[in-house]
């Protein structure tokens, strides 16, 4: 039904690169990077296949994320595929190099299509799991209390572009794969225009990174559309996914 839709994907690969940011700070502790996020490692690209599970650990859907790391950190593409009863029900894709975005969704036995060309900015626009790598790059600034604004792409189910605020939420403990791990929690907050809030509510997403050296641990948020159920992507999947336990509230950390 959907061209190029694979039925089998590998489980999520951990993405543990080191990055640094070259950007100018704006006033009021809210910043939009005026230059790209610079990449200094020898790797050239990252391709991930995160598996999306509900809070009971059941597999619901998959993403595919492609990011380029040199000469600058930039997300190149993002896609989402969902199945029910072995049949595809939704597919969202976006090319972050051109802004071309499309959506396909089954509704009441009818297949509906949407497409848009979005005004993306290379190195400043991210989607889905791509925010995890951006947060790793910006971690040091956020744990000191800074809020950073980037652009984010979402689907409702029509493709949409909005400002997104990234901030530090505090230190948590996460039980995963039989062990307890200390993690820093970061908040991805979509900035929705006041008039739009009357018709749509977009929940925040949360991303947990291991304590330095920082690496991805967990992503939690709406599966794809704003009114979807909350799901998790864990670094160590399998079994019931346990909720994080707060250790400290937001504030400056090293």
C-alpha cells in the first residue's frame, strides 16, 4: 500500500557521538542558533531505527532517522510507520534538506494523503528522534539554565512546522534492563500559537540522557500525532518500561 514500506527493521541503534555547538546567545535565556551545530568526530552520518513501544513494552511503530555529522550536525530525513493487525495504517515522511513532507493515513476505510513543502533551516530543524542528538550537543548550555529554540516538524496528520523550546528538566533515576541508571531529563516543548491552542493541544516530549559522557537513554512523547497515546523509545528495549523517578529538579548541573 505504501511505496518503500519495509515490514522488518532492526531495533534501535544507540547513537553516542560527541558534539560541540558554535552559536550566539540571545537575550532572556532563549536562543536560536545563528550558526550550525559543528561536528568534530570522524563519523560522517548516523542512521537509526528506533522501535516505538507503549508503556507496557508492546511494539507499536518504527521510525527511521538520518543525520549528517560533518561538516555540521544536521538532520537529513525522518520517517514513521505504524501497523495494526499486520497492516500499515499511517506513514509520515520528511526530507529536511528540501522541506518536502508527506503523510498517508487510513481513516474509516479510506486512504488519505497530505503533502507540504516546509520552510526548514539546515542544522536548526529536527523531527522525532532527531532531537536526541541535538540535545546531546546542547546539553552543557541547558543544564546551566538556558532555554534554546529550534524548529520542529510534526504531523496532525498534515505536516506542520513550529518553534520548539529545549530545556533541562532535572536529574532522574530510570530502571531499565534490571539496573538503575542516573539520567538527565530534557524537555521538548512545541510553541503553538495562541489561536491554535483552542483547537489542538500538543504535549511535550521528554528525552533522558546518561550522565556525562552524555548518551541517549530514553525518549517519551506522543507516538506521532498530538492526540496519540504516550510511548517510549528505550536504549535497552524489551519487557515492561518503568517510569523515571525524579532525584532533583531543574537547575545548574555539571
